[in-house]
C-alpha cells in the first residue's frame, strides 16, 4: 500500500498542518528530498523492474510503500529513468503518489529520481541507483566541509553551444553529441589522443560533466580539461574509462573553474572515444555562495569516484 505521511493534530488540539502548508514551510533546500530507506530496484520479468518497500521525502512530505511493486512496459534498447511522483487534487494538495518513468532523464514536477534502468531488446540489463540522494543534508566540519543543497539531475546540465572533435568516424558526426538524443552516437577514428571539447558560448563557472558513455570507446584513460581560449588546457580530472557505465549518463564532478571550454581528452595511442551526449553543469556566483562549502577534488587521482568522493 502507498501512503503519504502528513503531520496531523494531536489530542491537545495542536494546529493541523495540511499538505500545502507543510510543503510551503519545509519543501526547501534546508531539508532536501531524499530516500530514507528501501526502494531498491531489481530486474523483473522481461521489460520490468521490481521496487522494494521504502520511505522517502518528496516536496516536504514523507511517503511510504509497504509492499513491493512492479513497474513494467519499460522501453527496450534504451535507458529508463524511474521516479516517485506525487499526484495533486483540485486544491493542489498532494493526495497520492506512484512510480513513474521516462526515457529523457528530465525529472517531472513533484518527483524524486530513484535510479536508471537500462534495457536490452527484451530484458533489463543494468540498474543504477548510485546517484540516489540518501540523506537530508550532508555536512562535515573538517577542512573539506561540504554542504549539498539539492539533488542534481540531467535537467540541470546545459547542452554546449558548439562542439569540436579531433575526428569523427563515418556516420558518427560530432553533432550527435549535442543533439539531446541518446540514440545517436559520436565516435572518433582510431587515433592518438582522441578528444572532443564543448564550447559554452561564454565563460561560466564550470562544475561537472554529464557524459553518456558508449561501449565503442577503446581509450582507457581520459582527462577532463578546461580552457578560456580552446588553446591552453588545464587538467581538472583524470578518469579511468573502466569506471564509466555505458548507455547512461555518467556525472563527473571537478573543482569549480571559470572557463568557456571543457574537453574530454584521451591519453592513449590508436584509441577511440565514443559518446552519445555531452552536457555541462554551470553555476552562477550567487549559486556558489549559497551552496557554501567545498570538496577538494584531485585532478590526477584515478581511484576516487566520479562524484569526487573517496
């Protein structure tokens, strides 16, 4: 059974807090949406997944499922993004919720992302819940103190104004990497130092890369590099491609840098790089100030996770 847990009055006639009021006062970045427990996704029969019982916070409300549920009719040969989505009544108050899905990766209104499911022609091949937010607020008081105000999804990333590649194999044009279509792929020829860079149109505070990795890649190590002029490049991250997952967005964080260009640069000889999409996360100065705190991320350590954590 699916339930929404809403504060109500007690025997002392305390003020009743209806859903709309509760959301108004508490649906903020102070206590962000998160999965409190459960909601593990596992492959089901055919193009379906099973989602276990769990509790989560969505838009200021705590929701609960006390029975496993199946989500079927997933799209074959494609990533499917799974969400918890609220339903509202005529007064805009949340009265129920359900599991929803799409293939765009754009989080619907009043929703919380639960994970990415990649399907083959007739079965589920992989389930990725590594980016699911599992805590209301992350704070530590050490030198690398970090406050994470919200869950970032692919909808927060920007498509580059232009892209330039070291080469493009026949029928794998570089334009494919910025067409917002994960079914079209760009890849290089086999060459030394295969690479591609995004032009954001002007200088921004660059924070992270969303890279839709493709299995045609033979390069083993890539560098994420920034530049203000597309001539002089600075290393921001060094990534082993064995850490990347094919056919889903891989979110690669790095220390905030002001620049116009962001490059994915292969370090090997006679190698191929391939990807379906390349998007960049940018922040304004005010956004950086309100999300105070920082996490130092090495530009050379290949053992750390894509999100910059140890």
